[in-house]
């Protein structure tokens, strides 16, 4: 169900643009943006995402279909973005982009990439006293270059991405994220989403807090093998499942109403 | 307080559809589930509605007034505090029990319509009333099963309750329809038997027929038959308010608006 | 509050009736005399369905990981663990997740390794 491309230069879908620009998380944001734009999903003031119930679900991609089914009952904005980013549907989109050679399997940056640089530097210093050591410098530098890894987006990928602009609010999300800005406006504002909602999504900046689980690479649970080199791994521990809605000690419940147990099935 | 003055047409406020409720045309009042609100931090949307002058009525689901145990005053107190926080003219809960024998059913269970059950209910309601700052309205529930050995009809049971506690009634026409379908009670007889002058307001909700059982899901469209029961009620009394309850599978704003419009059309038909 | 003897006797009788019904509906207890067995079964399913829906809403990640197994597992959990009076819906959802982990149906650590490549 991945949006088909009619020719090499055809427009990329917002999801694809999102993926090429910033990975599965952004692609999830873009898919969610498309659904909000189409009135298929509503977001509450405090960031509860709920699919708008209708007979015709209106999803145009498998990622969108997943979001709609996942948000049949309210789910937090960040939870749905995160879960969609890690979904098998998103992995399919990634595979599709790989097949079209818009992306490539990145080489992970080695944890010790800086170490080879240090060795090269050391050899240079040593080379001043013993010129024979210069021989090792190019080898160490090559090793360093290989260890630095390779980006996930191919030249072709960058090429098709270049003409894409924030022509509408959905593409604005694909390119800059809900937290980003376009033309001096907050992208979230274009969707009437408050900053407290869009800020639920962990930002790249948080990567400074490097957690032990980060290891050297980044790769998220599923498809984020695309993290090759410059990958921001925000290790913000996701806020579990808790939707801010309801629950309460109330006997009657969750969604808060008094409605009966549903189809009794 | 002499009755509740003209509430109009309203909708149950739920956090998932807060923006929808704010945007909908023709929402004269809203109801909030008291257990989902916390004193000190009312949802922004509820505050906004209050600022617009929209009445907000707390509706409780956990008092278990029909339960054998004495009513839990902590729950009553919370309901009262919410009422004060939103300046509500009235609060409500159901004629039901939710807890018994150390278990929680998670739902509103019907009480046996016996003298024992009525005496206990009356005692619990009186205790709750003494601890509430505003009048209490009680709602008829939808039942999937019938207790054996009922001594009174549902209408008689509620009439007795009103007589002895001076409480108000919140009549759920969808529940009347559900009971007619599922346990064969007669909505018209119910309406004949209850003291309609004590009607606070009316609930309308959607449901779904599943095999031979009608489920009062609050997650489906309102059936024309349910509007038919509302019509029947309106032919007897002008309800001070009618409120649409939707708790899940929220449709588009347009669809919700048209359900409200359909309700208003029934109410207005009898006003002319 | 001091209640009359009549009232406390009524409370006792009502308590027994209500407890018997909930026991039948929530904890596989016998169907109390006078009730229609089919109706009890319908009510049992409706209560279970409502409880399951709330658990799904409060723990979407768990439901997501379990996929098709969510429903049968939740139903098995629910009948073994009827909700205690005074417990919260959120506790129920958490207890279910714990129950699944204990029986090896759910990976032990769902602390999401939330790696966002980049979002801004």
C-alpha cells in the first residue's frame, strides 16, 4: 500500500519525504499529519489522538492504516508517533525506499571511530621524530573514514528530496517535524496543536544525554538502521502507555462513560 | 431549588473530543464524568466552556448508591467538590451498584427491585444528599439481566425513591429502549409511573443490536427508535435538558452535530 | 450514622445477593437461583468486553505487542483476576501486563528503546 511512484521524478509522498529527511519518527509524524489534515484523526488539547470513526477508513498507505487502527481508542500523541516509527509497516516503507535506491544500508559509526583518528594524529606527531611512522597515517585515516560510517540516504535520495518544499502543512511536517518551524511559523500551529502537545515528541537535542543503552549506534527497535552517521538518539524513555485520559478509580470507567460493554463479544 | 431551569441541548464532554465540543454549534450545556476530573486542575477545555457561560454538570459513575454497603463518603465528597469547582446547579449518578463482595463489576449493575434494595438505596441517597452542596439526580440504567422476584416495576421503584428522598430524575431514553429490547419492559409504562415533575434532564445515546441483545454502547449512532422514546417523553413533559452521550468511536464533528440537531428537532417539535 | 436494625438486616441480605451475582459474573461462580443462565452469559461477556477495552486503551503498547493474542490472554487473566473493589483501571492494565510477563507472553522489558533518528 505504499504510495506508488509514477516516474523517477514524481512527487514523493509526505511519509517518504519524512523518512528521507529524518527517519521513521518523522515519517510517522508526516503520516499522522496527513490523517489530521484529512479529518481522519482528531487530537485533543492535551494530546490524545483518536481516529475519527467512519465506515470508510480512508487510509492511503499501510502506515496510515496502522495509525488509524492503533488510535481507535485514544492514544497519546508521542506514543503513537513512537509506536508507528517502530512498526513493521514503517519497516516496509523503509524497505521500499531501499528498493528504489533512495536509501542505502548505512554503515554504523563505530564506537571507536575517534580512536583511529587519535592514532593517526599520534602517528603524525611521531612522524616528526621518526619519518617511517608516516606510512601508517593514511592507513589509520582510511580506517577512520570507514569507521565513521555512511549516511542512510543515497545521492538519488538527496536528489529527489531537493525539489520538495513545504508546499502544504503536511509536507511542512515531513520536512521540519511538528516541533519545527517553517517561514517563521511553528509547524504545530498550522495544525492548531499546542506546544505542550508537540513537545511530547522527544527532540534531537536530547541526545546529549547519552544513556547506557545507546551503545554506539542508534538503530531503533526496527527500522532505524538508517541511523548511520549523524544519528540523534534521543534516549528519552517513552512514557509508557499512560493516556492522560480517564481511568480513575471509577468503576465505570475508562473512557469515562456509562456505556455498556460493547458488542458483547 | 425549584427544578432545573432550561438547560437546552447538550453533550457529554470527553477529553478526546474536547475541541469538538468547543466547536460544535448549539451546545447549551455539557456533562463531565466526575471521576475523571481532579480538583485543582480542571481541563483547559472545561474552564473555557465555563468562561463562555456553558453550564457544566458533574455526572458520577462510582457512588454505587444501590450497593449494599453504606455509600463511600470520599466519593461523595469528590463529586461535591467537582460540583463546586464548576459551579454546577446539580450532580447525578445512577440507580445501580458497581461493587459487591469485594469485587468491582466495572459497570453499572441493576439493583433488585425489592423492598430491601429500596430501603438501602434510600438510606444511601439520603446520606449522599446530606453531603452534597447541590441537588442530586438519579438515572435509570440499562440492564442486560433481570433480578428474580422484583416486587415493583422500574417506574414504581423510581417513583418510591423520589417520594422518599426528594431526589431528581435523570431519564436515559436509550436505557429505556435497551430495557424494552432486552428484558421486555415498557417505556411508556415507565414514563407513566415516574413523577415527571422531578425530571432534571434526559440522556440520549447510541447503541448496537448484536444478535438478540441490544448493547447500550455509547459508541454507535443514536437509533431512530431511541429518538422515538424521547419523542414519547417530550409529548408528556418539556424536559429541562437533553444530553447526548458518546464515549467511544467518536465520529466526525459533522456527524455529532447532526445527532445534536436531530435531538433538538424532537424537543422543538413539542414546543411549538 | 446509626441505622435501624431493619436497615442493617436489609443491607446484609442485599450484600449476599449482590455478591453472589458478581461472583457469577466475574469469577466463574455458580449462577444464582432465579437468574436466566443465558442472560448471565451475555452480561458476563459484556462486562469482560468493557474491561478488556479499557485495558487496551490504558495499555496500547501491551495490546500492540500481543496482537491477536491480546484478547484470549486478557480473557484468561480476567477470569483468574476479577477486579477488586477499590482497585483502579490503570492498576488492572498494569497487573495484566505483569501477568503476561510472568507467563512469558510479553517480553520482560518493554522500556522502549526509543530511538528517534531525528525529529527536528
